[in-house]
C-alpha cells in the first residue's frame, strides 16, 4: 500500500499502476481467506486503501491522457496509453487512443484535400488528383497501424487490433466521404453518368457524349477502387493475423464471431459502399465508351489493298482489351466480371452481326459462271460491250470488290475467333496473378471462371460463322469451277485395256 501512495506522490504512475495490477490479479478466494484470519481488519483497511488508490489512479491517468492529447504530446500520450491495461481499462485505453489518432488522421486528410483542391489543372497528375488524395489517406492509416500495432500487442495483448482499427475506419469513412463528394462535384461525375444514361436510352446523335471525354474520369475511378481494395486487403491481413494469435485457445464460436465482425467491417463500412456506388456508375459509362468506340471503328472500317483483314478487327479488339484492362485495374471482382460479360455480349451480338451481314451478301459468281448459268446480268454486260466496241469493266470491278469484301470478312471472322481466345488466355494469366496476391477467394475465382468460359463459347460461335462462310464460298466459287472438270474427267474412258486396243 505504501508503494502505491509513494509512486502516486512522485508521479511515478507506471509504478503505481503495476502495484494496482498485482492487486487486481490476486485470486478473490485467497483474499477472502486472508480476511478471515487474525489480521482480517488490517487487510480490510489495506484493501480499502488499494481500492481508493485504484479509483484515484484511474481518474489521474484519464486526465493526464486527455491533457497530453490536447497538447499533442505523442510521447506522453503513448506513456499513459500503456498504463490503461494495467488498471483493467483495455477498452477505455483503446477508445481514447483511437480518438487521438483519429484527430491526427482528420488533420492530415484535411491538409491533403485542401492542397489537392488548390493545385493547378496543368499539373502532371491533375487528372488523378482525387485518387492520389484518397491514397494518401489510406497510406496514413496504414502507417499508423504499422507503427502502433507493436505497442498495442505488447501492452494490451493480441486480439485487440480489431477494436483499434474499427475506430480508425470510422474516421477513414468520414474523410473518404469528403474526398469522394469533392470528386463527384469537381469531375461532374453524376451529371456525366446521367448524360450517358440519356444517350443510351434516346440514341440521339446530337446529344451523345464523346467517348474520349470519359477516358480521364474512368481511369481515376478505377484507380480509386484499386487503392481502396489494396487498403482493405491490408486491414484484413492485419486483423486476421492478430485474431489468429489472440484466438489460439478460443472456442470455435468465438472464432466465427470474430470472423463475422471482420467481414462486416470490411463489407459494410461506408468506404466499401461508396466505392460500390462509384463502380456501379463506372460500369454503365465504360459500357457506353466501349459500344460507341466499337460503332465508330465499324463505321470507319477500311481495307488497304494487299491486307488480309480490315481495320475494324484490330480497332475493336484494342477497345475491348482497353475496357476490360481498365476494369481489371480496379481490383474489383464484380467490376471485372461485369465488363467481361458486357464485352462478350457486344462481340457475340453486335459485332458478330456486322460480320454476319457482310457474309450474307454472299460470294458473287464470275462472269463466265453467270453466262453458263444463263444469268441475264452477265449477258447484258457482253451485249453492251459489243455495241460500244469496248468491254465495260465496271461490273467486273464491282464483282471483284464484292469478292474481296467477302474474303476479307471471312478472314475477319477467323481472326476474331482467335483474338477472343487470346484475350481469354491473357485474362486467365492476369487473374492468376491477382489471386496469388490474396485477391478474392474461391467464390471470386468461380465468378471469373464462369465469365471466361462464356468467352470460349463466343469464340466457337465465330468459328461456326466461319464454317458457314466457307460453305458459301465452296458452293459458289469452288464447286462451279471444279464440276466441269469432273464431268470432262468422267466422260473419258479410263480403261487401260481399251486405250491400248485402239
């Protein structure tokens, strides 16, 4: 008892707390037995003094901590933070320390946001301003966790990091909301989304927004999402490893409860919900960007002399790879799956239909074949040529162009089928790398596998279309040429004895 009073008098709060801690750790049954002995009254008096000293020290430590917090004196803040668990005040200590750390986070986040808003639009990373500001917020919190986790584990024991991070995440949500609100306001995000929706519904060319105008904002949203996923994975790893140590002797029920708390924190925090909302808008705008860009590529399709495929094939797959790649860079499984599905649907329906229409025009027969079949167009070409004294080549030239168009379309279909499988293979490799970095789980892998299997099905549909085109080419161009040769061949006797007899 004298040791406690002496320590308090000399402001040796750690020593006083250590004495109180030993008292609090005493077995209550042992204390009761001691009170029943000859020196029971003296023990009661000492216990009374210890209880009073405990109350006094708890008040003192709280006041000293608050004073250190107000003064911004980190060494003193950490000093009294370490004393709370000795007095059995684990939750209060973590709560007070978290409040102090949240003040630091808020102060720094406000500085970073004001700095971002005051920067020049001509700066190199001006188009990624809000993504960078959000990144600074996440990095600051991660640094705090890395710095103070050892102190927490040493003085409070394992299994309590979740409590600290839960408080920090609340502040993260508040500061993130400010950044996202400014992003939506400064980038005109919702209005652009509404314009895109209007363009999709009305299909009016006069009101359409240029796809290239969406490029910067789509890139910034995916970077914001990627940074968020990286931060949340960091938080998950830290808390999971802390729970594993703290719950080593715990029951399965406790372990499941802790896991549920962690899942709830990660999935239902304002940060996750805000990013899901931004990504929801992003998917609609990315789809619009992809479809409009593909339509332009088809409209501007050209084929230089000597080329085996037309320009739209490379252009379309460049656009598709860009859109899927951008979705992949968001690190959001739902976003990636959505864009793979939308790209697959676009290629299967819209783009395949463009190629299908070109093949439906058929492979035109040659003039000689037209004459043999008695086609009037071929006869009229010969008749007009005899009258004019020269051979009119316009019909032949247009015929040649039609043939070339058909053959190029066939090549386009084949290359599309191959490109889809190449894209699928590249995506498999990219996703494998992400999964190796603790990205998603079995459910996420199943989603991706399902989307990629759909891509293989679309590739096969292009392959089927190729076979149909080859069948048309065979019946229109090959068979009419080969059939007369076969007839001549069959009309001649191939009996060797008859030939020798003659």
